C-alpha cells in the first residue's frame, strides 16, 4: 500500500523494499516497520546466514522475504547487483542503505590500510551503490532512498575524525543527490543520528566510553526514519533535540572544540 505525505506525494511507493546491510540493527528495524504487505529483499554477505533476520521481517507481515548476496566493499558489483534486483523483483520502492563500519580510530591514526578501509566502506562504497539506485529510481520516477549520515560528520572531532570525515563526505554527497532528484518522484532521506547504543558501538562502551548526551537506540532511530519517510522529509535528526545542539556546537571556537571528549 502506498503512503502519502502531507503534501500528497507518495513517500513509500509500491515496490520491493531493499535492505543493503541485512544484518544492520537499524536497517532491519526500518525494514520491519515497512514490511507489512510488502516484498522485502535482505542483502548481505553470507545471505544463507540470515534466517533470524528473515523471521523478523516475515513476522512483520511481509508477503515475501528474499535474501541476496551483497558485498559492500566490492564496488564493481554494485551496478549489476541493483540491475539484478530490479530484473528479478521489479521496481525498488524503498532502498535502505545501512551498511558501514565504525573502525578503530586509534589504529587508523597510524595504520593507513585501516583508515582507507573505513573510508572505502563508509564513503566510496556508499557512492557506488547510491548512484545506480538513483539511476533506476530516476528512470521509474519513483522510490525512496534512506541514507545514514551521522552528527559525527556535521563537525568532525579529533576523537573519531576518520569515521566522522566519511560521514561528512557522505552527508554532502547525499544532499547533492537529493537536490538533483528534487523535481522527480524520488525521495532521498538523510538520517543524522547521534550516538547510537547498539551493536556497532558495543566495543566502544566495553572499552569504557560512555554514551554521549542525546544518545538513542536502534529502535528509536528506525522509528524516526519511518516517520520521516511517511512525511516526505529530506532530513531527520535523531533525537530531534540534537539539531539545535549541533548548531550551537558548530559555533564553538576551534580551541574549545578540540578539547571536547567523545
């Protein structure tokens, strides 16, 4: 069933729901909240090992749940992969781009290969898959793409500058992409969560790092993303209070900013 925004524009068009990053906590919960009556494709490495995720989506009311092999780092495979999804399942209604790595900031400061791996997965691979997604949706004049940016990219801090720099680049790319699609039937939603207490940050917290103020959970992020999709929004800050907080932080002098802890 197609949802309609306040402006009357469809925000979740008929078509398959594609989750790129089938094991992502946030991505899976977004797909779960959209799954009722839909066909869902969960794409990840080792697609045969997604039984638990498939059950979650099936229990949410999906009419069919498929899995597909997808390697985020194999950028040469992305364009044919998107084409194969359309050929096999039809038009993509919602694409949730939810893969990514946090990486190890301390290691990345001296290990060039690790720093480049973070940049490759969190920035280059995102561009590699967002471009063909936009292409097929532009041709169909319909569809929605969810891009996960982060407040870490709004003003990059020394505590996580490698990861933060990739989010800054991705946010800029997604903003430009949204502008390029403005007069089409395609929606690009840029999600900007703060610190998320979940699997991706578990190692950080186990090492003694405390959750930042205005933190959220994967479920809270997913709920905000789905609400923003239905309303036809271009951006969503999670929680909403982090937006004015970040505006204030952007005004801080650099001498103060560099002393802010994680």
